[in-house]
């Protein structure tokens, strides 16, 4: 899957950390993948704040690589 890091980056970094010293893993953190909404934790289903709605939307469309700076745009699409 060419988009796996778009939604599994944190899991990937956890796996890397299990096999390497923490100091080297910290140096490999990619801020771009950290900002992707699809890499955020799943919000509780009963939350309707803008960030939660945007994260759920981004997880469904992870191939679009939505970032945290695009929350307002996603909310406008949803409304």
C-alpha cells in the first residue's frame, strides 16, 4: 500500500523504536507525517468538535494526505 504512512506512521515509528535506540528514532521523526490528520488517534464516536470530525474524514480518505492546517476546510466540506 503506497499510502500506509499516511495513516500508520505512529505505528511504524513504534515498531522502529522497538528495534533501535531511542536517540536514533527521535532523529528520524518526520514532521510532515506527524501533521497528517489520518495519523491522529481515533476520536471517540460521540465527539463532534471540528478536529474530531476532520480526523474521522481524513481517516476515510487517507490518500488525500489532509494536514492539521486543513481542519477548517474539511469542516466546510462536511457542513
